[in-house]
DNA sequence: CGGTATCCTAGGCGATACTG
DNA sequence: CAGTATCGCCTAGGATACCG
C-alpha cells in the first residue's frame, strides 16, 4: 500500500518545481564537500556557464540553502557554504549519486543517444 | 573525504540531464504504485498537461524505464508499467519524497514566494 | 480513451561586454 | 576575481483542435 505517495505528490510537485534542476543539484552536490569559491565551482561543475552559476547561487541563497560570505580583500573573495537546510539535501542527493553509479552503463548509453531535437522531427539540420 | 563526488560528477551530470525533470520524476513516482493507465496518470499528477504526459511517457519508454501495453479493446486501453530499470529509481525517489515531507513547511513557503519573473526585474507587470 | 499535430509565447541559457 | 547587464537563439510546454 503506497497510497501515501500520491497524497504527498503535491508536496513532491512543489519541491521538484523548486529544485529539480540540473545546475541546482550539481551545485548543492559540489558544496557538500564544504565551502567553495565561485571560480572553484565554475571549474568543478562540468559545463556550467558563469551566468547560470551566479544565477543559481542567488536562487539558492533566496531559498536559504546556501550562505554567501564576502571577504573585503583586494582580489575580492566570495565563499559559498551550505546551510543546514542545504545540507539536508545530502540524503536524496547521495541516493541519486549511488543510483547514477549503479546504472552508469545504461545512463551513458542513453546520454550519448539522447535526441538533440524532437521525436519525429526532421534531423537534416543536425548541425 | 568526499573527493569521489566530484570524480563522479560527470556521471551525475549525465543522469541529471536525462531525468532531472519534474514530470519525469512525478510519473516514475506515480508508477511506483504499479501499472497505470494514461488517464489515471493524468488525474493523479497535479498539473500535467496531456501533451507533456504523452511526451514524457514516450521518453521514458525510449529510456527503457517503462513499458507500454495496448489492449485491443473497443474503448482503447493502454497501460504503463515500470521496468526493472524504472523501478531502480525508487531509492532516490523515496529519499526525495522523505526530504520533501521533512521540509514541507520551508518548501511550501518557498513555493508560494517563488518568483514568477527574474531577480532584479521590474515587477509592475506581475499580471 | 489515447494519441497526434499545429500554433504560439515565456523564459532558460549561452555569448559577449562592461563595472568594481 | 566576482558580478551585472544586454542581446538573441531556441526550446519547453500550454491551448486548441483533430484522428483511430
């Protein structure tokens, strides 16, 4: 009997709307290791653009999931740290990581074969 | 020592690209209860449009996460079931559900206050 | 009922350039 | 180095209407 799942689906819907985002999750995951600077995150998160980094960080600050600390130094230094709320995402995130590793083969294959465009679309323009 | 997280971040990136989608996760979650019909899913998943339902189901079939069964009856009946691969998402999904319930208050507040537009934007047009 | 096809708009997101 | 602002593509995804 898993009826409760559907009862909760509304909450799930909300949480997914808020954080079910690739960059959001990747940033949270990266910060699980501890405080990091903007440039570190930029380097470690494969493929994120500076714009999306800053933007997502700001959102996470609004959410109260991370904290921003500015050090008044000459070469400016800003550090980001997880709050307790942010840290609380560790459980689902680790479960997801484990799953990703367990199914790595399928996932990699799917990733490579994933469609750039849409299902029945003409692919002649596949640059 | 959590270095491995970053080493795996590429796989995480891949899996997130594939399934870190609100509707995808909601559908998987709904099917955890067992086989379901199109209309059932449509009813139980809060706010999904028929188009997104069909589209996401098709993607999940391509991924090999669900199976589609057609019953050649007069009022057509089609059922969707999780494959083993699909079922394997139960762990991360349940962890996420638990987290959502644990932090329900914050999430609901954030959800209500979430911005429709962008950060520093003019909100005079907030319809 | 289940699914497809078309239209159409908001906004995600990269690229680029500029401030402190 | 950290961050903002601007432009512009291009896609997600809702609304609507039509087939088997």
